[in-house]
């Protein structure tokens, strides 16, 4: 459900599909840093503090172990940064995002059990059921296309 009070501006343009190992916005074109600060207030000064605040909130809610299991050996601070971005850099909204995500994973685990089986995932993607356009829509969003009729499920499973 969209909030009519929130107005987010993103440019419409072709998007390079260069894989990024870094999540920090400083590794992207400077325009994304400007847009992130304009729309969400994200900047290098508050990012670290908000990440620590979210981590503390997760700890106080007793969810730290669930996050550790989910992230595994990955960097926890980058996971928290992604959750903060999903919550618009507000701690309470970010906690809602996190708790909803954990609830979905625990309640519907069967949907996710093969997501870490890389040969299976590669097989699914070769069927071209999942596609992403090379450009963003007029609102700056990536366009993801799911075509379930593109393949026969018994070829995958």
C-alpha cells in the first residue's frame, strides 16, 4: 500500500547490470547518493549510527540469533543496512520489515528451501521464467517479469 505523502524521485534511464560486491552507496554513481539522501535522509554520517541502532533494537527484541542464522558468515551490518533501506531509514518501519520477513521465512519455509541449491537455481534461470528488463520504469523501479508458462515445471523439479 503506498503512502500518498511520500514522493520519491528517480530518473528514468537505462541501467547497467554490473554486479556490485559492495552495498555502500558510495560505490555507485553519485546521483544515487544524492537521491538517497533527498528521499530517505541516508548519508555516511547517519548510516553507521542507524545501523547500530537497528542492531540494538534487534537485540532487545530477541531476534539477534535469527538474524545470525539468516546471514550466516555474511556481513551483518550490510544486512541491517538493506533492512534500513527497505524501511525508509526509520527504525520502527525497519523492524516491521525484518519481523515480517522472518515470519514469512518461518511460516512458509517450503517456498525457500531450494533457494540456496545453486544448481537448481541455475536450472530455473536457464528456463528464462524470470527476466529483468535492462531499463527501469518511469518511477525508477526495476521491472521484473515472471513467466510461469515459459516452462514445464517437471523439467525443473
